[in-house]
């Protein structure tokens, strides 16, 4: 599963694009834990200390923080999103009908989103040596954050902690992303929270390994 | 850095180990040692130690220097120590073989080869234990497979300890009563500690993780896995601790060993259940050669366990112990070792050659370094030959055993040739073999900058 991260004009707000439909249409804004009961995904996100609001969009999840640094919050948020989609539970419960729906605010920076997509495409040239498949479709790239000026931060994992290929995968990811036009500098952050699992693979990768698809892309 | 790096001398360990496997198969095919000589004859002792130290222990240590850091996500404590460790083990084994030849009056009896072997082998295993032990100790977490390895490493102490006592008594360096008593009766404890504790428990721990990793199966931390570990520890404690106590105090040694065997068999049964679960729960439906052949090695372990049960019931374990040991050493441990080497050699070679250019240029996959179809026939021949050899030992027909050993030798030659081809990138297509920045790897070691 590949989650893009976009900054917004508000430094306290970050948008996460899981690469699949979230609501499909419209938005739902949730401002506290009580409202979050309408969404299992929002409940997971509100369980993270520092998250103050969650907005669910057509294909994005916008998170607002009131405390903490994004570098600490983001791995937990990414983990919560991945765990939600792996669990295969619905985005909204029946009680969501009482919540106000609106149109997507659409505050994203399309230039950064486009660069993030090109980085993702470029990273398909990097393979996990053991599985012999590209790290994007394997779901090893958790997030690509593009900031103003082409500074890129990639959050990634390996199939197993302690993998002897770890340093090569980090270096290869950095080299590959750094060669994409528009990228000025790259920071690769390794995380094992959440641990990678085969469920994070794309449908194509799953088909390659004969894994029955669990409803993910 | 979270994780491991390439251990520079791993390939040298593997090559040395394979040399001794081939040497042992030559001996067996040529009629050297058991069944042509008695179990305690110098020729048999040479054969047994060539297999146990030269092949299996060197193979296992080479793999552990690479694999323990993966198990605990912590770098190896010391990167340069594996080379002196290997040199100490190889020279110690050479001294031990010369010591056994002294027993057969084939070498000058004045030279202290047994004492030298005790020092060198003790030093080699101590280096290894210190390096791996410090790595395990420094890790933030030690998952269950790592704990199996810790038990295996602890068993090395017992195995080497008994071996040193035997060597010193044989060399008449000591006449200390308890040591002489142990040298007379504790051979079976030495075998259990080595084959059962050091090699099998370690292989079990490594296989839990490797099979889960290669087959995309869940990593097991379930109660049966913990029970297998605890029962394995209990079986070893009864055999080694209780057995030693029984010998020194004149208690019932056979009863102690029977009790240990029962508990140990239960541990093997739990492990078998776990492995079947791993194969069933795997996400990767199409598995590679190393996992397919590992299944045959695991079947050999199960067959060894069944054979022990049957022989215990018939009261004939002692008469057929050689067949059980042969099946466990060559079907289970060697089979698993060769199967995993097929993958590990390719993986390490890939890292050494293509890791540094990953992301800069297109690289082949690990699978592109091997041709499984060609290797499969050699592995099948190997396992069939081992099973035939076991039957030959059971029925006591030596020529058939020699024929089986010759078939094992041919199969091993075929498998080693595949390793060499992998190492030389011979099976990678010419277009993909050497992109800019990639050099052919050396056969026996990785360059020093690969860290």
C-alpha cells in the first residue's frame, strides 16, 4: 500500500492519499472523539495523541494536529491508515448518516502531488532483491512527502527488520528519487511501525506471488 | 543502522564446509570408517568429526554470522573475528584428525595433537560464542527463533567441553578420575549435545525465521513454538546434566537418556506441527527451490524421530543408532543446509554485486542468478541417496551404503557446481550480468567495503 502525504497551506494540517477511494464522494469532518465514532478509521486516528480533527474526503484523509511534531505523529498516522485498510472494515458506520456531509475542500498543492507521483513511478525501478519485485508495488514505500523547494522525505520499510539489504534499499531509494527532475534533496526514513505484511502489496504484486487479494488495490 | 550487513567471510565458511562434506562423502563411498570399521575406530571418529565440525559446524557458524544480525536486527558484534574463528576451527580439526591417526598408529605418537586440537577447537568455538553471544546480548529484542539459537550456542559449550575432556584423556594428558569415567561412557551425551543441541536446535530456530521469510508466512510466536523450545531445553538438560550426573554417581544412565528422548521427541512433534502450519499459512503460493527441498529435509527429521520411537519400542536403538544418526546428519541437517545455501549464496552474491548500484541502474533479481530446473535433479538425487544409505545401514548391507554415498557425492558435486555458477554470475543473462559499476564477485569472500 502506497500512501502519499501532502502538505497544505496550514502547517497544522496534513493530507494523506492512500491511493484508493476513501469516501468515494463528498467529505465528512470529524472534530472530536464522539463524532469519530461514526468512522472506525477516524477512531484509530483520534487514538493518536495530538490529533485534533479528521476530515475524510473522496480519496484523501486530512488530519489536523494540536500538539506534537509531524515527524513523530506521521508514522503512527500512517500505521493507523494501513491497519484500517488491511482490516477491511468500512470507513463509516451507520451512525454517520447524522453527520454533516459537504464537498471536498480541495486545498492540496497539485504540483507537489504530481511530483510525488513521478517519484513513485521512478521508485518502481528499485526492486526488493529477495522477492524480485519493485518496492512500490510491494508496499514498502509508506509515504512520499514533498515540501516546498523539492525537498522530499520518503518513509519506507523492508520485508523483515534486520534484512541485510536494508542499507542498499535505503540508498537505492534515495538515489532513484534524487534523479527525478524537480527533486532537490531526499531524506529516506526507515520504519517498522507498522510492520510490513504481504497485505500491503498491490494487486499486481499479489497476483505475481499467488496471494489471494484481500480487497486492496 | 537498523539491520545487518554482509559478513565478509561467510563464503569462505561455506566453501570450507562444502569441502569437508565432499571429503566425508568420498570417505563413505570409499569404505573408510563405519560400517567398514567399528563405531569407536579411529577411521570412524575421523569421518564423524569431518562431518560434525568440518561440514555442519562450519556451515552453521558461517550462516549464523550472517543470520543472527537479521534475527535480532542488530549488527554483528565484531566483523573481523570470523576469520580467526574459521582458521582456529580448521587447524583444530586438522590436529584432531592427526590425533585420531595417532590412535591408529599412522602418525608419530610423540606429537601432542589431541592437546593442540583441544586448544584450537576450544578457541575457535569460544571466538564464535563470544561474537554471536555479544550480538544477541546487545539486541533490543530476542524473538523466539533467536532463543532457539541461544540454546544451540549453549549446547556448543557442552559439546566442546566433552570433546576436550575426551581428547585430553585419549592423549593421556589427564588421568583425573571423573574425566576418565566420562571418556568411557559419555560419548552418547557428546553426540546428543552436538547433533541434538547445537546443530538441530539451532537449525530449528533458523528455519522458523527463514521459512517464514521466504514463504511470506506469519512469524510464529505461538504457544506450541514456546513449548517446543522449553521441551527442547528440558530434553537437553536431562541428557547432558542428568546423564553426566548418572555417569559420575553410578545412577541409571539409560533411564536418563530414555527420559530425555521422550521429551525431545515431543519437542520435535511440536516443531513438526509448527512447520506444517507455516507451509499451510504461507502467502506465497509458489515457493522456491530452497523451501521445496527444505520440506524433504524436514521429512527426514520426522523419519529420524519415527525411527527412534520404533527402535525404542523394539529395544534396538543402540544396534541401529548409526542409521538414525546418518539420517539426521545427512537427511535433516545437511539437506536443510544445502537447500538454504542454494538461496543464501544467490542472495549474498546479489547484495555484493548489485546492492551498491540499486536505484542507479536496472538490476537482475536474485532469482535471475540461479536456474532452479537444473538444480532440482541434483537435490532429488541427494535426498534419494541419503534415504537409500539409511536403508542400507538398517539392513546392514555395506556395498549398498557405499553406492548410496557415491550417489550422494555425485549429487553434492552437482549442487556445488550450481553454487559456483551462481557465485560467478554464470546464469545471469549477458545483457543483465555486469551493468556499469558492477564487478564479478570473488569466489570465497566479499570485498572489505561491503558493510
